[in-house]
């Protein structure tokens, strides 16, 4: 490397993240994989152009390829009986002066390798942020940030800035989580579409009898019993549709805070949806009060 390699770094209390993609190019081939930082190779992160090292580097080196020495041509064992020399030089096969050019195919090229050497690499490093806690991790969401933060903040650091999700993504998170965690004993999904989602609860009560005609030609009635009734428990939509409440997008002071807020909402939602409800025996259902979700 003739020119000093340019690096940017994020320093935390117990590690440093480093990259040579200083312009944040979409198509970039990093050279860091082949470098050694203070005697240790860097650790990959999920982002191809960011790596983890222990501290801000003092010495950066690259490994030089081993060199071939003692190049020679050794007679193949199958031809030892011919009386030909066991070892020859390349010049012995010269077309004009070499006397062994005609038997070149009976020999195999051999060589020894020197020990790999390390060469110091000149570098220019800029620490773009010093943070107590930070990790280069894969984001689970399509984070939305303010225009100012997008202009003034390096993309790798946007996870530390206030962020929110779109209504559509927030809706899909809730919809998926409810489907995966609903207890069918106490609730059921009654509408499940890209444009609306609703859940109803089953409320148990004392059996109520009713008559059902089981014959087509001549009336014949059978007594059956209702043991539960259905009430609407939760409904939401990503945008205006048929009176459904429109979801409020999730947001947070940073990505970690956003994730925490999402999980708190989902936990409280499922607690309400899966909470057992039994009809009051005294008021026959008029006393059931359902918390709004």
C-alpha cells in the first residue's frame, strides 16, 4: 500500500469498530480483512465493511506473501533407475545450452517457502464517535429518521438517534405477534387482512337453551345450549378503513428504546387479549367490563 489507508472508527468503552469505507459507498471492497491491528486480526460484524478490534490501533500491518527459494527440479521416483541426476536447475533444460531439455518431463519442480513477513502499513484514522455502549448489529426494522439526523449523522450511527416505524410496519408487527401468541381458549382472530385486523373474546356463561328444528318435512325440535358469547376485544388498521382505529406508529429515543416500547405494547396487548373472562352469574353479562386496548 503506497498511500496511507484512510480509516474511520467508533470507540466504545470496551471495543472499537473500524471501517475503510469512509465515503459510505454502496459498492465497496474493504482491505481491512487482510490487515493486522496491533498483532491481532479484526473480527467480522454483520456489516461487510465494518470490523471489531480491541482498541484504537497503534500499529497496522499486512502479511507479505511467502517467497519461493531453492527452486529446483527433482527426478520423479519412477525414473531413478535411468541414471539421470536426481536434482537439476532450470538452466539445465535450456533449449540451446542445457543437455537435459529432452528429459524435462521426467522431473518435477520443487521449491521452499520463506517464513511470512509483516510489513507496517501507513494509515490515517478518524474517530467519528465515542459512545459508552454501541454495537454494529442487524436492524430488525426499516427505521425512519428526521431529515436533519440523516444529513448530519453517519448511517452506521443512525440507530442511536430518535426513530420510528411506518404505520404499515407497526401494523404488521402487531398483527404477526397476535397471531403467534393468541390463546384460542379465550380469544380468536375474526378479521385478518392487510387492511384490517380484529380479535374477539369468548366469554363463558351458564348454558342457555334454545330450540333447533332438525327435520325438513315435519317440524321436530331439539334443545341445544349456548355456553359462551363473543365480544369484540381489539381491532386496528394501518390506515382509515370502515371505522377501524388507525394504529399509532411505534417510536423511540433510539433503536433500543424503540424495541423496548414495541415489546411493552405487545406484552400488554396479549395480556389483555388472553385474559380469561367469565360472565357474572348475578348480572348475566351486564357486569362484564372490558379494558380498552
